[in-house]
């Protein structure tokens, strides 16, 4: 998918880029698969801001995605490829032979007219097909991976995302995740073959502040520009933070500090992700 540039008619337009939308074949038309989600703008049920620098952004409808892919042994055909304002990859409208229609994430290389299917085992290793991890050969790239059987895909769902099956150990399958983490997943969990499409999304240049506001992102103020009462980096003469390491407004170190709490699934991690820090 190509990156689209613009003539520099304004200073912000000079650097702004976008994705070529020639791969989109239709607009959303299945009303039953659209839903209006109330937007909280980062506030909780009491109206207090719990996630800063968020706002409602442009109006949009949520597309109900079939992350479970549990319609077994029923062939489906890709009817359209559509834009989804709630995610950075494209989605496909699948028409099944029994008349059912569902949205799925578009894998790279899946086009209108292609056939896909879900089953526990026995399917061809073809992009878009979904099977249990224990039935997929070692070395295959997969996405939309369940962490618990029947819960629906939770891993490798963003544009360009994938995980690789590295081996089997009893009832578990070892995966190398996009973060370089190695972990065990139950072989009974479903996964879809292939990588998520629209991998060029990470190369987009926003270009101007207004475009971020449409996405629901509000401006951020540097801590060093605040007063000492408002931020640990605040105060001082000129650009100074008193020599302390970067921290959040509440004093939590911002670089390299482990914030993950103990989880039951920690025992399934073979090797941690590599952060790239010395």
C-alpha cells in the first residue's frame, strides 16, 4: 500500500502524508454490524479525568468485528474491503454461504472474492483461514490469536502485526510475539493464518495539530514548563530539571521502570521482551 504525499500549499501540508485508499472497495453498508459507542473523553463514571490528553474527536461508528472466528466449516467469501475508524488496519466483510455476514480483520494479501474458512483442524495453510494453534505447522505466521480458548483474538491485531509459531511442548504452543517476547499459549486457542495488512500505517506523518484533534488527542504540556507544585520537572531558571531522571507527574520513572504487576500468565512467558536499553 502506497504512502500518499501532498503539494505544500500550507506549511503543515508540506510534511503531511496519508495512506492510499485505492484498496478500499466500499463504505460500511451492513447496519446490523455498526454501533454507536458513547465516548468518555478520558473520564470515568464520576466525570473525573482518568486518562489525560483525550477528547471525543470526530464522530464515528464502531464496526462489530468477529474476533472469535468460531463459525466452523462454513465457507465465506470476501465481499468488500472497508475502512475502520476505530483501528489502524482494514477490515473485510465476509459473506458466508448460509447468508450470514461478519467483519474480520483484513490479512495482508486477502482480496475481494477470496474464500476463507474456520475449523478446528484440517484446513489448507492459506491466508485468512483460522484453526487451532496445535493444528498449524511450526514456523507459520499468525495473527488474531486467542489467549484463552473461546475468548476471541487478543494478540497481534494491529496493522502489520503477527506472531510466529516456534514449537510445541505438550498441550502448549510457543509463540514469538511482535514485542520479541516468547510465551506459551494453549494449543486449543484459535489463530488466523497470515499477517495483518496495512503495514505502512506506521509511516504516516500526522503533519498538523488539527489532525490529532480529529483523532481524539488533546495537547500535552511539558513538565519542565510547569510550576514545581504541578510537576516534578517544574520550576527553575531556563531549561532545567534539577538533574533528575524523567518521571511522570506523580513521580513514577518514565524510562525503563517496570510497571507490569504480577499476573497468572507470567508463568507462561519463556523470555521477556527486549526493550533495547543497555
